[in-house]
C-alpha cells in the first residue's frame, strides 16, 4: 500500500448519480497515492458508456458511473475514509440503499 496520503476537492457533474448520492456539486475526499484512469483507455471507456462524473482540481477522474444502471458508481478514493460509526459516507449509504431497493 502506498503511504502517501492526499486530500482534495472533487467537482461533481450536475444531474449525475454521483451528485444525487453525494448531495452536492463538490466534495473533499481523502485518498492514498494517485491511482487513476490510464489515458490510453479513456476513449474506450467513454465509447462503451461510462461517464466520468467527478474530477479533481487537476482534471483527473475520481468518480465514474454507468448511466442507466441502478448503482454502478466507482470512486478512486476510499469512501470509508470519510465515514465514522455514526455517519457513513454518502457513497456507502447510497450503495446500501440501492441494494435494499433491488
């Protein structure tokens, strides 16, 4: 595991699943390392329907989703870092709600 820790703002696309789940057009998240989408595959991912719905201040993708799916939402930050026992991260809560609804 990479010990390097980051925290940064993520801009969220309007009218996206990400915006509905997080409840805002911006969030600040913590993560380790700087893993990201391989630029060689961006076109292929977009062509097959993925939507990049959250980007950091550098324009790097931090949230992606599959429109039309009940809950296909992936983050390039661990949402559990923004949770505690009394308040789960909105992404975790949204996943649980989608699972119960299915």
